[in-house]
């Protein structure tokens, strides 16, 4: 014996057929569709992450910045194709040795474009805390470009408030420009 749904005039399957009644199927259908869409988006996202080539993934070892003794202030890595290779690859880390000027010219900073952990120390071996809020630390700054061939990767050694003031405070553009000219960067 079959039944009909009076609200939509559809034929309903018999109760013993193993199928859900029409009214229940109508309620569940949007939920199933939503779950399918969610699973599809997740699958596509995972596929896109797996397909990333140069900028995806993480480094197999930490980045270590070695600074001159008692250095404080901005640190600038200038990435330009005609600069010398400045990245030192060691078995347990990638190392940048920052000169006393605070400006390091390098040909490729590919390691900065991957997920990484950062360490910093003075050349005498004393560590500098990374992203410290209460005392002197090594802080990330902005990244910018000039002429689409030269990339500036900024960092700061000092208190977090001083780093924020230098990079994002009032007259920060003028301060950065003055610092660059004082350090011979054009």
C-alpha cells in the first residue's frame, strides 16, 4: 500500500521499503548538500596546499640571525639577484650573519618565504629572545619591494614598543628613509 504527501502531492514509498519518509528526506536533503559542499571545499583546499611549490611547506631547520655584539635597532635584508650569496647552510640551521651596519645584501632569501622558526643571538653566543614583549628581543618587521626586483625584509632588535614605533609609528616612512640613507642604501 502506498501513501501520498498532501502538501506536495508526491507519492511516498511504503514504510517497509527501507527508505525514509518523504517529509524526513526533504528536511535532511539541505543538510546533506551542505556537508557535501563543506567536504568539497576542504578537499580542494588540501589539494591546493599540496600543489604549492616554491612558497609552501616548512623548513627542515630553523633560521638563525647572528648579530654584532650589543647591536640594537633595525636590521634589513636586501634581496637582489646581483647580490652575493649570504645564506649559510649548516646541518642544524640556516644562518644569516648581519654586518655591523645592520644591512645584509643577499641574492636569494627563499628561506624567509617558508614557514620557519627563528632564532637570534649576538656573535658572542648570547641569545636574543624572539618577539619578546618585556625586554630586548628580535622582532619581525614589514617586507616591501622596490622596482619589483629588490625586496626589503625588515627586522628589529630592541623593545617591541620601539620596533612598532620605528615601523608603524608617526613619521615611520621618514624614519625608514633617513635610516636607509644613513646606511648607504639607495
